[in-house]
């Protein structure tokens, strides 16, 4: 048996019509993550940014967030008051005024995927594959 095995995608990516950017991100994740790594959700929504009780896909579609749990239900995604307090602790002088919620990358996306998820998984798998015996990853 060869020590260099063909690496196969962990899962088959789901694809939705009209979601070119989201489909590409789903495909990237399916190439490096097994289904067991996260809570598997067949729809695999891809989230680009979140504010209040809403997410937006990379294509700009607005989604009501019914999946992120009690923290988001109580606070909403990216509340400006919370970010301003964190900014003060970190000594960052300025955060643009966007109203009550700042449209930014989600801090959590349960049952969904973000481009940062894809990038982080790609980097860790590439790092592991570069090590002795890592071609089995």
C-alpha cells in the first residue's frame, strides 16, 4: 500500500441555485471538514454578516436568525453598546456609528458556515497535511 493516499473530500457540498458565492464556500468547507465536525445541517446556510436578529448571505439575502440560541435572542448579533465597551477595554479609539447593531461578521453561526470557518479549516488541514504522515488527513 502506498504511503501517499489520494485525499478525498470529507463530504459532498450542497448547492443552492443563485448562491454562487455561498456554494463556493460550502464546497471549500466540504473539502476539509467531515460531517461530524459541526452540527450537520443539510441546508448549510453561509453567513457573511449579522446584525441584531438577522444574518445576510454573501449574495445579500437577509435571513431571520432562528438558530443562534439564547445569547443572540437576548442581545442580538454585534450590539454596538457591547462593541463600544470592548473597544474601550482594548483602547481602540473609533467604531463607526451604525445604530443599535453593527453589521459585521458573526461571532457565532450555529448550524451555518462563514467564510472564516472555511479559511480556518483549510489552514489547519494544510498544516496537518504538511507534517509526516499528514497525507492521510
